[in-house]
C-alpha cells in the first residue's frame, strides 16, 4: 500500500517561459514576483519575466529580498509587501530559496502575524494533511532557475530561524503550476550546477531507500540518478548545451516528486544542521556527509545500494549485491571528485567551534534515521 500525490501542473521544455502570462492569467491580474536581488546575472531574466507578464496584462510587484538560507525576516518582509499590494497570486522565479520563501508567503497570506512556533512545531510531517493556515492563502506559481532543489514539485519549504534550518511541510505548499525551461539554467556557474545537481541525486537516493518508497517513486528515483550521473559531468564541461540542461531539469523534477512522496533519509537533516551553523550551500553539505553516510549505512539496505552502485559502474552487474553495495562508497567519492565536490568540512573552512555546535545540535537526538551516536559518527568522519 502507498500514497502518491503530485498536484502541480508541470510545463516542461525549451522556451516554455514565453507561456508564463498565459499560465498566470488563470490566477489573476497581479502578482508578487519573489526573487533574489535584482542584479547580474539574473537581472535580465527578471526583466524578461516582468515584460512577459506586463504584455499579458499582469502587474508584477517584485520582492527581491531573498537570500540563500532564507530567514523568517525575509518571509515577513515579502508577505507585508504582498498584502500591501493586494496581489492575486505569488510567483517565484529562482532557485530553492526563492521558491521556499514564496511558499510560506502564499501559505500565510492574509494572516496578521505569522505564528512561527506553530509553523515549525506543527507542520513537520510531509505526509499529513493539515488545516488551512489562512482562508486567504494564495496560489503559487514557480519558475525554477536551477536543477536540484525540486522545490517546484514538493510540499516542503526550508526557512532559517537563528542557526536552525527548519522545514515546513504543508500540502498547500505545492505550487499549482510550474514552468521548467532548461534555457534558464544555461548561465548557471559550475559550482552551483554541481551542488544543485548533487542535491537532485540525493533526493532520488534518499527517497529510494526510505521505507515509504513505492514502485512509482523508485522508478522516478532510479531514472533521476541515472540522468545526474550521465549529464552532470557533461553540463560542467559545457554548461550552455541545452540538451544537458534539459536532462538535469528532468532529473531534478523526477527526484523532487519522488522525495515529496517517499521522504528523505539521514543526509538531508544532517546537511540542514550543517547549513544552519555554517551557511555552506545545501548541495555542498550533502556532498560532505554522503560518503560517510554510505560507508556506514550500506549493510542496512544492500539490494538498493547495489542498484545505485550499478548505475555508476555496470561491472557490478556480475557481482553479488553485497560487493556492489559496499562499493558504492568508492563510486560516490569518485563521482564527487569528477564534479568538484569531494571536500570535507575542514576543507570548507568549518572551524572546530562550529563543528562542535553541529555535533551538539539537539535535532540529532530526535531524527528517525538513526541514534545520536551513529549520526555524530557520520559527522565526525565528514570533518
């Protein structure tokens, strides 16, 4: 038995951004456009988006205050602008930070003050159906500009409060529609291409091994990992090749949908703990912990680890599952070297006091993916 839910209408393909006004017009005539700062290299894209909307008769009020690891203050500022302008819907254009910020703005539109304690303590289960946060909540549209977070097809929004990164799950966080245009990813610099691409890989991998996985999510996850393994190195060599970007966008979306329906494993919460303390990018935190995680966890899920190992290296097709599963650690390390992400926490400049704060995070005592000692050992091996 399983449950699968994907309510987001997906418009996928080169040039699909030009249909933005047509899609958006179904939701009203004014929107809050949620983005990172209106500066290079994305300023031209934001200008293009506003022009497309304007030509379609839609007024766009841009909120460009989003930063990596968006905070509660950023969400509140965007929400205040949306309510002051009385917009009809929210439109996110950008990476996971912009889409996550827009999700929480849309979810809380109409409330006098966001109840952050409730946001972080109640909406913790990706598979629950929760009551409305606001009767005036707005529809959300998403246009991703990276291939990795999958936020355009998930119910999760990651928001920081102090040194804590919190994930807010709510079924109304799913965008009503998204436009995935691979042309928008062609200018991504190599480091962001690599980190977001590996993020997509981990979404697929973790959803594959989660106990909630089903045939639906396993098919999505395996295909997503296959695409990342083949096309991420190629995109790093030639980032302007749209066919590579198209395949990574496909992987991102497949992995995000798989994650939304099967859930994550230990690497994601460990990465969020690291990111909350250090502000290292999400994909890089995952790359840091993944080798140690695989090295310590392969015996718990031999058959599925073996399947992934064979995606990297077909020679394991003639080996036993045990041999293939144990070899996944070396395959992951080799792949991380190829994409430039084979680094430890100390390589990334994490100081000892920061590492100790990571080790003592209270979250480690409440995760369902292993005991505190076990998770701390993965972190120690990653330092």
